């Protein structure tokens, strides 16, 4: 559980060191958030990593080869996120969620049955198995963005007109087909989400249970967080949003009370904004450590 006492202690340390106002901007806010999430002052961040999930969806089977190429590029260290992870000392894992077996077409059926959805949530929880102190999560491919858009509209009561033109038809058909079954956030995940979204939800949930701060990268990660937010708003208090690149994403972020750290306008390269944001969060943790030491010396 988030620790309000450690957050208060960290805030007092900042004040004791002379930072009582807006001198440090959001670095102060991140430092206090890290202490609250980690339950420690200072909030030390050691091993950090990026977890990316890749799946295919029944409404876009022709894109399977492109998705495989994306996974191979990340695995080979050739993707943009690979270089940014090296620069920021982050481990990088890409999870192939049965690329050759697309989830059902959400326009005509539930993406996953209950057993498959539960099993994939459980698999996603393995993202924390390496014992990281900071985790960035995201999903590969444009298919994930489409299903995330459908989920966010269902969860947050948005309008299809908010989406870009190419995605509206698929999303509209899916929302119409499942219209009578979208009041339960977990049912929204099962019917619209697919394996990548279920795994993301599991990863965020596992991190919450282990007091691990999470950086959400991209619309899919935001949609997975929205599932948990609709179940209980405090379920994503350990999350921070890396970036927003579209008016729809900014609207969704506001609905779940998240403010993006960056404004890089990265639209398609999964993990990149998260990797850059991780460097910023690690800097805030180091700053909080220094501030805590200064406050200790001052007594």
C-alpha cells in the first residue's frame, strides 16, 4: 500500500534542505511520489526495466508479419527503444504473446474467454519477477492502440468521434457488438482487450502489490491502467504517465487523473517515451536521496 508517512517525511526533507516552493518543479513531486510508492526515504531506485507486450488481434490478421518484425527488432536490439534503454541503464524484455494465434475479432466476439484472460493477466505479472525497483510497460503495434482506444471509450464514456478516422469503423463496430456487456471493467478488458492488454493489466497490478513505481508508455498502457482505475482509483497511484501525443490520449489521461511527464510527440515507437521518462524518474530519485542526506546532516 502507498505510504503517506514516508511521503510526508520526504516532503519535510525537501523543505529542510531549502526546497519549500516550486524551485524543483515536478522533480519534487516525483521524489515524494516515489517515497510514497516505495515506502522509503530516500526512495532508492536500483534495477529498472522496460517490459513490452506483443500480440495480434482478429480484426487485423494481415498485420501479423509486421508485428513479428517489430518483436524481432526489439529482441535484436535494433529498435529505437533498445538504444534508449542502453542510454538509461534499463533492462528490456519483449513478450511474444502467441503472435501466430490472434485473439478473436472484437467486432464479432469477445477477444478472450474468461480462462485465457485470467491466465494472461497472471502471465503479465511475471514482469516484476526480476526484482526491479522501477518498471516501464507498453505494447507493440498499432493493433494494440486500436483496442486500447475501444477500451478507453467504453471505460470512460467517450465518443467514437474523438478518435482518428482510420480507427473509428473498427472501434464503432466493436462497441456496438458488446454494448450490453461493458459495465464491468474486467469484462471490457476481456471482450475488447486481447492478450497484450490483459498482460499489461497484470504487470501494473503486480507492481502495485510490490510497491514498484510504474511508468505507463503509450495508449495501451493507459487503457490497462484505466481498467484498474475504474475498479478502484487508488489501484494506479503507483503509476505515472510518460507522454501524451494526441488530444484523445490527453483526454483519457485526465479522466484517470494522470499528468504526462514529457511532451515528445512519439506516436508509434513503443517504449521510447517510457525509457526517456525512466531516466527522469531515476534522476528524481537520486535528487531525493541527496536532499534526504542534506536534511539528515542539518538535523
